[in-house]
């Protein structure tokens, strides 16, 4: 495990040793964030290799769990884990709970496992309170009713939707540059320079190798920060992409509100961090919404 993945102790006020240790885990496809609390004080936090429900059930799952276990400075007394690709109450959720509890040395009743979106929602709202629009590599609008029912829009994956997420932003950048190539022009804009810093160039052979060299959405989503930097520099194509990103995310919120009625809307997720212009564009689309991030691993530990 790299030094970046090891525990990062945080010194806070002294806490009574009798307080239980509560672990929160925000697992994901790009990394697994965790936080360990003693009482209300952060004892340690860190990041370990990616973990999803699919990976957990694979042979690689044991190694990923071992990395998490090795990173913890002490065994927790309870834990809450948010895991992508999981639906609460299913057989898969029960199997994941048992496997995670065994790896962390906990009785199954001392560990709660939920989908990553359920954890994200709980980090922002109580059930029934609002609509969370979350944009990472993909995008989704999510509401949990007071009765625990899910109302959602989007989140269908990059082959169907995920407009407004990091993948769609990166794809839009590639389209803008290849449109230039189609017209016989050599891209030389701020967007072209930022994208070239990630791909190695903006000629067709380089862009094709980047776009099709690795499967999945994560590679294309790597271009989203480049779009944000170009937008900050005033690049017209990048600014258009940011505006379209905001429009798509606002549309997801509207689709959920069409089912729930008017509720507070909050936008969050890593894709929103590519530029402060994204938040401004979102508020132009939805003036009474909030743009706010939350530490899901810390929230999970507080729930534990």
C-alpha cells in the first residue's frame, strides 16, 4: 500500500478511552475513504484501494479488505459502510455485510452496509427532506422518502446517460477537439492545451488511443478537471460544456421533483469541483438550490 493510502492520524482533543471506536467507510471505484472516531473526535482517516460490491464478491475482494484492515490503527467497535452497486435488504447486501464484518472483526449486528447513494443522501438530508443531485464520474438525482422508498432520476451509466457527470464532460471536450480536426484545423485553444496535458496530444491518433485504450468511463472522466481549468481561462468551448453540465444536472433535479413535489435541492460530488464556475452555473439554473460537499466517510462514522 502506498504512503498516500496509509492512515492519516488527526490530533484533536483528548477523549476518554472508554468511548467506542466508530468506523465510517465510503467505498468507491476510485478509492475507499474511511474515518475512525473515538466519541466525536477523529482518531484517524485515510484512503485504501477501490472497493465496490462487485469487487468485494470477486477474488480481489479479500486483498482490498486486507488493505482496509491494515490501514486502521485500531479495531472499531461498530461500523457503517457505503458500498457502490448495492441495494439495502437484498441477499447481496446480507452477504456483503457478513464479509465486511468478518474482515473487521465485528459481529454482523455491529456493522451496517448500505448503497453509496444512500450514504451520500444521509450525509446531506434526513429521509423526506430534499433532493440530492450527485455528480461524480456519472450523475444522479436521489430522494429517500420518510418511509424509506427511493425516488431517483439518472444514474443509468455512461452508455445510457450520466449527463452532467465527469464522463460526459470529458466526452464533450473530445468532441469539441475532434470537431476542429474535422474542419482541417489544428486545435490550439486553452481547452486543447489542457486536454493535451492529460492525453499527450490533440492529434487524432493520440486522442483515439486515449479514448479507446481503456474500457469504462473513468479514463474519459479524467479530462473533466482539464475542462474546468480551460473554463477558468475563458475558453468558449469549455464554458459551453460547463453550462451544459449545469443544465443536465438541473434537469435531473426537476425529474425527481416531478415525482415528489417541491423539495430543497442540493448539488454535490467531485465533478462540481473542477471549477467554481460549475457552482455558479448551477445556481443560474436553480437559484434556490445549494452547492455543498459533505465528507461521506465521516458521516458514516457518525452514524455507526
